[in-house]
C-alpha cells in the first residue's frame, strides 16, 4: 500500500512539474515592453508569444529552458527557476528592421516574405514635413510614383505603384492605418474648368503620430485585401502607449518658410496692344516697344479718368503677386502605461499660409489610443482620432476665370503692380465692379479680383478609429475582433462676386456638403505553432464586412438678385443637387506560412469577396496567391563575404469591383421653376457586369554582403488586368448615349532595384546610402472586340485629349499639331504660317515616366546628423496650357524674338520651300491661344531631377542635458524641393499637374509657381 502511495505521489509530483505555469515579461534595453516575442520551451513544440504589454504565460517544467527570439534582437535562453521571469533582450544592429507589418496588420519576419516590400524611415516625416504626408514618400520607395495637384494648401496627390491597371477605375494605392482602410477619394467643389480640389483623405493624416510605414507593392503582398488593394497598399502604423515609469511627454515644433521658385520667364520689351500699336484695353502684349512715353491709363475706375501712365516695364508684377508661405506646427504627445494598461494621447496644431497670401489652412489633430490587458486572456486596443481642418480660399485650378494664377500670368508688362491692385471700384450706379483693362473678357480677370472676390471656405471634420479585442484561446491560438470607422464631412461655401466675367457675371453662391462614412468589421484567428523541430506554422483565418455610404448635397444660386448678398434665397433660379453612393462588400480570407528550419517558407493565401455592386452569379469572386521564399545563405554554405541571400517568387490574383448603380436603370430628377421633372439617365445598364481581375507574378533576389554593410533587392514583376469596365458611346438611334461593357487587358511588367550600403562606419562617424530605381512597362493589349481606341476623358483644358490605344501604353496624349507631308516636313499656307490640324488627333507622347529613381544619403558624426534625397522622374511628356496662352499673349520671354519678321521652316503644299515672312505675333497666335492651341508646340519632356529633401541636425545629449528635464532633444534645419538639377519642362514644374485623376498626369494649366521650403524643427522628450 505504501509503495502505491509513493508511486502515486511521484506521478502527482511529475504532473505538477509538467503543468507549472510560467509567467513573465520581455522588455528591451530601455525597459519598454516587446510584443510579439516568440517564447519556446526548448526541445519541445510548446510555444507562445508576448502580448502588447510584453507579457507571456506558458506551461513548462520547473527545470525547463525557455528560448526567447525576436527579429532585430539577440536571442536569449533562460532556465525556469521560478514562476515569474523578466527578460531583457538586447538589439542586434545586424538584424534591425527585419520585422514588418503586412496585410491585415499581421507582423512577419521580413526574410520569410515571398514578395517585395519596402519600409520607410519615419524620422524625417516630422522634420522635413509636408502638409500631405504621402508627398514625403517621393524618392524613398522604388516603384512609387507621386504627382500632386496644383490646388494650393491641402491639395491631393496621386500615388501609384507599378503603373496603371484600370482604364476608368481607381489606380491609386490603398491607404491602411492601424489595419483600418482609409477613404482617400477626392471631390471637386466649384465650377468646371475652375473647380477646387477638395483634397484627399491621406492629406489630413498627422505625421507626428506615425510609428512606421510599410509599402506593399504587388498583388501577392495585397491579395488578402482583395479588390480593395489591387493597386498596392501603404500600411501605416501609428504610435501607442508603452509601459514606463511616470508620464512621458514629447514635443515637436516646426516652422517652414515656403518660397516660390520662378521658373517662367517674361519679356520686358513690349507692352499692351496688337500689331505694334498700343491699346489701353488690350489683353495681349503685341504693342510697340516700351519707350517711357505717357499713355492713357487702362483703369476703368471713374476716379482714374484722364490719368496717364509711363509706358515702361514693370518686371516684378508677377513676382509681387506671390508671397512667402509659412507652415507652423506645434505637437505634443503624452505616453503612459503600466503592465496592465497603456495610453497615448497627442494634439497637433497646424497653421499654414500659401504663396497666395489669402490661402490659409488651420488644422487640429487629436489622437487618443488606449490598450491593455483585461484579465489573463483578453487584451483590448482602442483608438479615436479627430480632425478639424479649415482651408480658406483654396485657389481654383485650370483655365477658369476664378483661378488667380490665370490672371497674373497674362498681365502685360507695362501695367504697374500698384495699379493692378486697384482691382475693383464703385460705378456711377453705386455697384461694385471689376477693374480690368478689357471688361467682360471671356478668358481673363484681374488676378487680384480673382483672389479677393472669388472666395471659398472648406471645412472638414473627420473621426476615425477602431476598437479591437483579442482573446487568447490557447497559447498558440488567439482571435481578434475589430470594428473600425472612417467618417468625415466636408462643408464648402463658395462666393463669386458680381462681374466675375463669364462664369458669374451676376454673381453666384454655392453650398456643398459631402458626408462620407466607411465602416469595417473584422475577425481574425491567428495560430502559431512549432509543428516539429524543423517545421513552423503561422496561420490566419478571418473575415470582413465593409460598408460605404457617401451623400453629396449642394445648392447653387446661378445668379444673385441683390448684388453680392450671399444667401441661398437670393436667387430666382437655384439648382439643388443630391447624390448617394452606397456599397457593401463581405469577405472571408485565410493565409498560412509553413516554414522549414526557418529558411524555406511557403505562403498561401485565399480571399473571397461578395460585392453588392455586382449581379448575382458574378458577385462572388476568389483571389488566391502562393509564394515561396528560400534563404539561400542558411540552406547552403556560401562564401564568407555573403551575409545573407534570399530568393523569392509568387503568383497572385486581385481585382476591382465596380461603383454602384450600373446594374439597373437609374433616373435623375430636375427642378425647373415650381415643378420637378424625372428623366431617365442615358447610360444603358450592364446586368452581366463582372469584376476586374489582375493576375500577377513576381520574382525577387535579396542579398547582403560584408557583414551586411552592402545589400540589394532586385524584383521583376508582371501583371495583366482584364474585364475592365468601360463606357462606350452608342448610336443616337439606340435611345442611349453610352453603355458599360467588360473588356480590356492591360499589361504591366518591370523591375525594381534597391541598393543599400554603409560605406563608412566608425565609432563616431557613419555614412549610409540607398539607391532606388524602378522601370515599368505598360501596354494595352486589348480594349474591346470593336474598339482600338478609348477616350479616357478630356484633360481639363482646351488643348489635349488622353486616350487608351491598343498596343500602346496607358495615358497616350493627343492634341492639335502641325500638318506634315509624307517626308515629315511641316506644311505652311499661302501666307507662310504653319497649317494646324483641326482636331486633337496628333500624337504628342505618353504622360507616364520611363523610369523613376533616387539616391538617399545619411551621415552622422557624433551628435550631428544630416541627410538628403535626390529624386529623378525621367521620361514621359507634360503639356502646358499656360504656355499656350502666354505665348499667344506675347508675354513669354521667347515672344520678344522675331517681332520684325522671320521665315518659318516649312514647305508649301506642292513641296516648295517656304519663302514668306511672318511675324512672331502671327506665329504664336496661330499655334497658341485658349480655344484651339496646337499642343504639339507646348508639350515638353517631363524629365526632372531635383534635390527633394535636406536635413541637418544636432542631438543634444550628455552634459548638455545633465540636470535638465529632457530625456532627449534635437534641433534640425530642413529643406524640401530646394532646386532642380535637371528640368526639361519650359517654365514650370512637370510634377505639378491639374488634378489627381487618371487623365490629369502630364497636364499643366495655370499652376502657381512651384515652391521650395526652408524650416527649423525642434524635438523634445521629457
């Protein structure tokens, strides 16, 4: 009996050892918790990971050894001598930046990834800062192309990765913040050819709150997002609270001065008039030479009647119109936490003034994030961000009379700046009128009238956030539930004073409201387990429900009964409008990473979407991906100088669904007087609509050499996008204007190359350099069985047309141009003037770049640091509607040449050499102007290289902070867009275009001068 009791006691004792629960916390050298650390009972399959607070719990024998591993840190083994452990992991400088955030917020070791991804250093975002944070990514990611609109403060930017895929749909990368997609759409408020860009969603993100940015480029990287991220994704992770003693306080302050760069050159020899004869009401500058004589004033102000002015040049009237802009930022963040709960709060205030001095931006960002443990198994993470932004007098874009840039570009040189600023007056009837030298002009305005009498106030209130709850079911299995919201309202008020020529001769008043809401509900099961000593499985299974609602309302007066009384009721013919956009998408997805000895990883993903915008039978579509990653340096014994080598390959499918309301007939109501008319929309529905599908392949090679002092990443990719949604024109007799069809096949292939190195690395000095290069080849393989060309859209001016052409790349630009004979010689008419095509059917080039690249250098010497970015965007064309107008007006510098006559190099229709003399005025009026310009003459190579960013700073430390309340402090001098090393566009920045749509790339139209900025930044932590 005693032997049985003894045996039973021994078994119980052994069971107690086997079932002992070991708890602990893992921190870094600064005592901050490390989440996601892998904790393994040595020589067993028992494994767990630390939670967001660095805490773990694992069943292990009391005499077992635990292995702690975390990429970027030196691994550690610890014998269990008790039930509570505190582990300090030390960072490994050779392995830093090896953990990245991927799709759905899943953190992975970079060496296991089967696709290309690139992490952006966020330190410079708060130093050489931009109002739109995505502009700061330019030159820092291979294959990422950013062009910005010319709409002033808070304007939108177009961000694409690996080319354009969708003919009429969205081609921009998806923005994801803390796992929640961010609406990044734009809307135009105001008038056609004089509208205002409302700004995109990402432009209001606060860079001070960003912890990390990871760019997922290809379909394999984004397949888990399905049709939402067929164009790649930018994954942004924001800061959160950390366990620490007391409350951490950090402050960032910055002041930037924005200075116009005047690239355009104006002639200073000739003034108002035509054919060499002065005219005080002339809009163009083909008058006589400036000789200083007294001429009648142009002013229509009765107080100026009978006055004369000296007929001299005023070369500063263009420069004087613009001012130095400012951007003042103050940001404070509080960080506190215990082992159980952590909190992060920040507030950022931004006040900016544009180079047009009544264009102002005020922005308030509030951010609150709380996370912590709810018992042994639950962790919670909650975040709420509120934005209030007010933009005053965002300038119009394009060729509308309410764009002040249009007016100032066209001012004759003999008009003095002080006279120009007398932009309005009271007429004999007591009414306010515009003071312009040619009243009622169809395409002109006094620039100061356009600036001060066409007013806009746009306010945005935005709330984004999420609530996430994670439950640890087993040591190796947990489930996360999350709901996220992105809700914002744009309210716009627009005023056009009476006597705004053409667009509002009787004045106008407009109110717009755009209410945007997106809600996402997610669940995600995560399983991590060592299947054996050789195999490890990381698997995830989840689902998503996405709901989008957009309601846009507006009221426009069209004219004012009482002059300049801006109320909705002050009209006889207001036009109300209301549109809705509703969409729902449901998805299930799964991913699994099966690793063999941590050097061979097979990744498989699958996602199925169900979209409300597609018909039954086609509304369910599946996106698979598969990839393999092989770390060659761990599989084979390579030469000692090779620190790391990896080969990867993948295949994936993603796609796009469609906007709503394409499946059934839609109707629009119109208000006329006291009655309402309902009319059938002219677009024929497409009941068999299919989702657009992109199939992509990718191969990559990564290597590091000489103890990781030198490394590269080379990627080749190929993709085909089919089932494009196109609106084709139908014959008039059909009863419809257009019909949507599924057609089209667009191919993108290319290479991306990054090179990183540390040429010099000593105890006090370090030099890091990186090179980015990307070349994308785009080709339209098919449009439809009956179409070889598709009009993408008009380009927003009167000069260009953007087409999709079979066999050509996306974004072909056509305009009017010279007529040529079979030998390519330009044909002239009987007067010796070139003959111009009547239609926009002359090919002038493709608007997309041939390649993009950059060099990023970083230096540090003791406490000093500096960095600079040189970026290149080479190839492609850009067309300038501005130049077409100012050359025809005779104000551009080149128009001073040949005013006495020259012979144009061309031939008559019979092939004989042209011998007729013409004047510069005749020539430039023939090829330029507003209504029928020859875009061939005003289209340029868009290649440019510039010093994009510069930072010089000093970290205060040691004795300087001894006894001070600061933990750290740094001060930086910064600059952005400092100067061009190469610019082949004539008189403007080729990256500053009319908008952020598919058809606006390569189109410049009365953009303000590009700017350089200089700044001072201060960063403090307490």
